[in-house]
C-alpha cells in the first residue's frame, strides 16, 4: 500500500466556503459531499492549529487576516468532530520535533491497527 499526504485541500475548501458564506454552509449538500469524499477508514486527518498571535509570529507579512483564520478554525473544528480518524495538535506550545513525533506515532498506530 501507499501513504499519500495531501495538504488540506478538502478542509481548506470548506474553510473558504465558511469564510465566504458563513458557518451555515457546513450543513449544505456541498459540504456533505466534500466531507464524504475523504471520510473513509483509510484516511487520517491531522489538524494543526495555533493561536493567531503565533501564526502572525511565524508567517509575518504572509499571514492571512484574522477573520479568515477564524473561518478556517470553524471549518477545521467541524471537520475534526465529524472525521473518523482525526488528530488535533495545537502547535502554539509545541516544538516542530514534538509535533513531528506525535504525527509519526499517530500514523504508525493507525497503520498497525489497519494491518492487524
């Protein structure tokens, strides 16, 4: 088998929809369709979050507006609540090494469970 890493395409699309249309869009047929395309027993969703001050400190001028980050948070939290295999890590107080180790352990645990 293969491990494919995809960076937040579906979740990012949901976040964009929330930003444009507001939180009620999460209950729409579009959102349910997008969610169903990835919510299966082979997919692992890893949600990395940080407070806005940390994001601005890391990205500097490349930071998105605060209201967009809040829309992302809304969509990603919704996604995380409804997803079968979801790991949420707040990286505001976590080192890169600790975050990487947590992700690696999570993936290895799920690969082992699925192969047993």
